[in-house]
């Protein structure tokens, strides 16, 4: 009987320790949020633009569907006929295998590609990988040439490819996907917050 009580106590203690370790592991993976970039200026869209393109303008927020989450803020500051100026802000990010780590930061992309048809508008852009020295130096401004990098150089040195779409019948929701240079995909659904 005494032996059985010892086994029960040991089992209860083991379960308790597993729960405590599991909870602390979950909290240790909480990651920092996307920072609010400075100097945000959202310009009203030109009235002559198609209705779909006008839907893109504004501030969008959400979290990438990844094992530990990845906070995202996308600000569409200006939309033209076939391009947009966007600010992409991201929170801290770790992969499941912990082999990639990105610090919270942001980038302003001056010439993101815009396309629209059949009641939806899409923004697409490519950036250097966010864990590279390029972003550790807090270099936030990216042009269509990614600060002197051609698209081919970006792709050969690690890159991220983004696509975000808004539909006319869901004007307050933006859906997107992200592809890294290793072809890993993440998806997001963001809400318009401004």
C-alpha cells in the first residue's frame, strides 16, 4: 500500500512538472509585435483609379499562420495605376526548428506591383530576407531595385516574396501569402484598422 501511494505521488509530481514545463515553453515562444513605423502618410487614392485599387489604401494588421505566430502590419500609403508605396512591419519570428530568427523591424517598399481585375486588387513585392545584415543595419527604404539589388540578386541571396489581395465584396479583409527563398509558405488574413 505504501509503495502504491509513492507511485501515485510520483505520477502526480511528474504530471505537474510536465504541465509547468509545457506552459513555460509556450510563454518562452511569445514573440515581439510588429513595430509602428515612423512617418506614416496615407494619401487618399486618385478618384480615377478603379474601385478595386482604392480598396488597398490604409492600414492592415494580422498574424501569419505559423507555428509560433508572426505579427504583421501592412500600410498602403499610396496607390497608383500599377504600383503602390507600402510599409511592411513585422514582429519577431522564429521557425519551428529555430533555424531562422528575424528581429522586429519594418521596410518601406516604394514600387510594389499592383494589379486589379474581376473585383479584386493585389499588391506584390519581393524583399531581401529579413534576417540578413541588410535589415540589421535598420535600412528601411526599398525601391523597385531593392537599394541596388536586382531582383535576380535578391533571389540568389535569400528573399521573401509577398502577395496581398482585397476583394470588392470583402473590403475590410486582406488575404495574403508569403514565400521564402526556401519555398516555405505562410498565409495571413488581416483586418483593416485605419
